[in-house]
C-alpha cells in the first residue's frame, strides 16, 4: 500500500513540475483566425496566451489589413507596435505563426521579425510554428536563423 502512495506522490510531483508559460502570439494579422485557434490549443495545455490587442478588429474585418491607410492610422493611434512589444516583455515566450503567405512557406513579415528581435533582446524563448524557407531564397531568413528560434512543426507539446 505504501508503494501505491509513493507512486501517486511521484505522479503528482511530476505534474507539478510541468511549467506553464505566458506566451505571446506573433504573426501576420492575416492569420487572426488561426491565432484564436492556437490560443485555445495552448490554453488547453495550461498556458496563458496573449493575442494582439486589436485582434477583434481583424476578426470582424478580414480586409482591414489590406487597407493600408486605414490600418496605418489605426496602428499609429492605438500604438500597436509598442503595445505588442510590451506584451512580449511580460511573456515567457513568443510563438510565431508562420503559415504560408504570398506563396512563401514559413512566411515571416517585417513586423513579426521586429517582434522576434524584441523577444530575443529580452531573452524570451522564441518558437516558430513551421520551418522557414532557405536563406538563399529570402534574405530575412538569415536574421531569423541568427535569433535561433525553436521550430515546433505544429507540435504544441514542444513548447516548454
């Protein structure tokens, strides 16, 4: 009977050693719907997830990101970059949703690259959902590789 008690204690201790993190989701706002889906998956695993604060704007208007003047005005007035950088600073990690976009597998745009740089500066863990293309095809991949993110290939159990 004592053996069963020790086994139960080991299981409880093992579960209590699992580290849950505060994770900020980064990526093109084209992927707003996927951000919410990933948020749900990560929260089911016990993580706290921060999404861009204007995600509802993008969810309610899928063409908002393509209206450059309206989007620029919104981002400036709401100070979106600083807002998201602050979220990154308060997080343990970021997860970059680098889905295919513009015929580029593993797409990372300039704003997301800046977010990765902020996370790197603050020594946060950086996870990429998917691999990036070759640096021989896209110069920006070189900077991504310098940051040395962990590619999880869609496997959220690799976020630790």
